[in-house]
DNA sequence: CGAAATTTGTCCGTATGTATG
DNA sequence: ACATACATACGGACAAATTTC
C-alpha cells in the first residue's frame, strides 16, 4: 500500500488515482484499471510469479470499488496474464509458457492490435478488384462488388525475418482509409475504424494448414511445399456488414498457435 | 413475464425459479442461470435471431438479481450463443456461422466436454511407458516418469467417418481412472477428475500443421501426405501438476478451426 | 427534429460463502 | 480455530445507445 499519489478525485470525471492518465478518456473505468495493471506488470512493477496486491488494496489505492478491480482483473485473467486462487491471491503469469516459436495468432480483438503494433505490414501491391467466383464466395458477397486488394509481407518491428504473407480485401466504400499507407504499423481494421468512425464489433477467424507454393514461400524465407498455417479473417462492422477480408500465411516452422483453456469457475 | 412457476424459494439453498432443477447443486447461481438459458435456447423456447427477455424481466422471472443474470449472459456471450446491443437487447445467435466443414476444436474447457459427448474415442492400443527423450520434453517432465499411453480413433457419435487420430498419455498415478474403458464417451480428463476428485483447472493447447504419414492417414480415411492439423493438449491439475498429455490429428479437408473475436466493450 | 421510454453498460456499497494457510 | 483473500450475490444509481412517439 501507500504508493497511491492520493490526489483527490476531481468529482465529475472518473479517473483512477496513482498517477495514471487514461489513454482513452472515454474508456470505461475497469478497462483503464486493466491497462494500468498491465502496464505495471510489463514495466516490472508487479513481477511475474508474484502476487498482486489484494483486490481491496488495489481498490483503495486506485480509488475505485472492488467490483471494478475485479472486472479489470477478469479481463487480464481471460488474456492469461493473471490467475487467481481463492484464499491465496492473484498471481502474475508469464506471457509465454510454451517452448520454441512465438505465438502470433490473436485470440481477441485487442490482441490483434498488440500484434499489429509489434509488426510492420509493408504493402507491395495494390489494385481494385471486382469480386468474382471463389473470391465472391470467400467474401460472402454477390459477384461484382468492388474491393481494394492489398498484398505484402509483415515483418517484426525490428525488421528481422519476415513472418507472414498477407492479403487484404477492403470494401471499396472504406478503401480510402488506407489510401496513403505504404507501411502499416497498426492493424488495417484500425485505419478503417478511424476513417469511418464505425467500430468493428466482430472478427471471424479460421485457421487451416496449407503447403506453401514457391512464390509465397520465397517471400517469407521458406521453400516451396513447406507447411504453414493460413489464418483467414472477416471483419464485420455494425449490422454484420463485411468491411474487410484478409488472410495471412504463417510458416509452420516458426509459429505455433497456442491457447489456454481454463475452468469457468 | 408470468411464466415463472412462482414457487417460494426454500430459504437456505439458492435455486432459480421457473421449474429449473440445478444439475449440479453446488454450481454457482449464475452458471445455473446460464445452463437454464442455454437449455431454453436449444429447445427452441428462445428462437435463434430473436431477442431474449430483458435482463430485468429474466431477473424477476427467475428470482435472482439482475447482476446474476448479467453474469450468466456474459458466459453465453463469451461462447458466442448470445450478443447484446445497448438500447436494443440480447440476441440469440446461431451456433454455426461459417460454411463448409464443421469446427471441432474447442475454445474452452466446457466445449471439450461437449465435443467429447458428441463423439466416441475407441481405444485400440494401451501400454505403460517411461518418458524418455522427445516424449519427456513434450511432457515437460524428468525422464523416467511413467505414463499410460493410449491410442485410438475418435468417431462421431453416429459412427460415421472417423475424424481424428488420438494419442493420450496419462500420469501413472491416475491411470487407474481409465482402467476399464475401451470406448470413451466422455473426455478422458473427465474420467480423471472423477477418479481423483481433483479438478483440472488449466488446459494448454497448441495447433500446428502437419502432413499425415501413411499409417495415420489410413486410420482416419485419408492418403499419406494429406494435410492435417495436430492439436496438442496438456492438462494441469492444482499446482500446475501435469496429469494428462494428448494430441489429436484432424484431417484438413474435413475440419477448420474457427474462432470469433469480439470487441471487449 | 427532439423528447421520452427502453435496454444494456458501468460503478458503487455491502454482505456472505469458500478455499487456503 | 482463525485470519486472509477471492467468489458469489444482492441492491441501487446513473450513463449511453437505440427505438419510439
């Protein structure tokens, strides 16, 4: 305890104590708390393997109710950053548990943001297309609808070895959102949300195995016939309107798709 | 409203109204409510595409607080059965959205139960092994620990085409849990939980592409070299004790791993 | 177009249960 | 047996989005 800055809450606007300034002033309090906790975990303030302060301590220190703290902790538990045990406390978990290759497939919308922030999508090709045949089926739209088709390679932020080949189809009505982008440092759908002001509520994602063809293998530094995962995503706005369709090819030798399933109780 | 049976609560034990008898009397109220709602959805009482009664109506009808109803609805929203919109209501969603092959990879512990219940694991081979080399590494244990090794094919409950090749390693201390099983109609870890009384809190799962060898391909009705997904699972009891390790090979032509990512807000 | 009603979302306070040490 | 700390449950209040009038 006693590390709260203890400035009085200003009354009308809700804001947690302890020097934290909300990145997005409009975000609900429990999300602000979650971000705050996450930041203090990654900066080492709360060490991995250690126990968090109790919910009551956090509530008091941050000037919010215990319920709000619990909601925040709940988010991070879903993400696997925290785990709680009755009568003991809330433990900070390691981000990575499995050996070997990194996991770079998202399990939540916010993870897509994080991954995109850690990588760069270098756009190599761009054209307007009219959905026909298989593409129209994949997009689940009537043939003839127009999309902006973008292809390129996604690199780690430090520009190491390429890790995925990406193809993106953007509804022509919102394609202007990426008009001037040549290197995307955020998720493509993030640009779309900013441009339209409309939030993407749902992303449907499926994962299948493929053998890479020569062409793509070369671009991500592999050989033709190498195994890979193809991750397919459909981005829906309000009213289940398809705004973006994309797929990504991840070489199997470098990536594993890891999930942790937890008991609901 | 007005479909509550309106029997008085018995006082000490918590139980929701409306004729619902809790399957597991010890389950928290919000889970009972979730199961209740799920049952009424699958029996058609709440039609897919329609709006649920409002949270306040449900709370009153079931004799619980609105918060409890919200928690229950939250569970089903996470599972994709429900979706909510501010100012509108809570919609019953279709179970399956994607076209093509069925998805049969779990995203939660409870889904593992459901999938296991819809399939049969026919055990074809069984032996005690001592973990050595690669196996010890996979299991993350010191070499020499003993495991019961089981292999077999998993079929749909209607005994159609096989859909996966399975290999399971069970800690020798709990291996007696499956001593007499030749056809498992529940999840293997379910037998272990029953036997030990200990709950499996965490399951780590990873998905990778492989090309099937002749041997396995034949068993699941494919050809050698066919693409497949290999799903690898580690089952941990309390204190992160590894109780079971298993992998499953799913032919790519029949299965897709589908996930839906939703906005947290 | 605007006001009102409806419905979910957030936040708080409190009380009690339950697993752990 | 006892204290601790998370889990469940209730109640109330207001905010925000949507629909209706």
